[in-house]
C-alpha cells in the first residue's frame, strides 16, 4: 500500500496495477448488487447477442478505480470524493486489466484529481475515469 500525502502529489505522478477478472468476482458482484441481467450471468445469452462470453459488469471494472485510489494513488490517506466512469469497450471474464492513474490536479483544499484508464491485455482502453480523492494535509 502506498502512503502519498498531499505534499507528495503533483501533476504527472502515476501508479498502476494489474488484475485478472474471475468468474468468482462476477458471482460475488451479482450477489452483492442483485444485478442478474442475463448479459452478465448467462454465457449462452451473451454469445447469442454476439459477445465472446459473459460481459463483465461495467461497475465491477470501474470498482478497480477504488482500489487504485485506496491502495496505490494516493493510497492509505485517501477518501474517495467521486468517480466518473466511461465504459469504452466490454470486459470479459479472464481479461487481465491494467489500471492506471495519473494525477492531473491537486487543490489547496486537499483534493487530487486523477485521470484513470483501464486497458485489457490487448492494450485496448475498456474504461476511462476521473477520480477525485481527498487527502490529509
């Protein structure tokens, strides 16, 4: 876990990590949220609609921005103020995602704005985000 403070953050500071999406993650997300849309839970249904398999929940992918902020950038001193996500391409079970954040702005009020991107193993951007992270001074 990283320990960035407000004084440590300047525009351009970047951190990243990788994660592989598993069926267990999908099942846990469905159980927590109650979202049982067949595009996410039924392999045959998803394939019949032209997808390679079950489509990963966009918000499951987007939730990795929480990991980015809380563990990597800024890390333990962070309290999320907001996350905006744009889902550019579908994510599938088995995809290995690289989650990257780059600080774009730091306010005197203790809020860092971080540009987030999630790319799959083919280098395709699947999710874009703007993260606002509060930090102790």
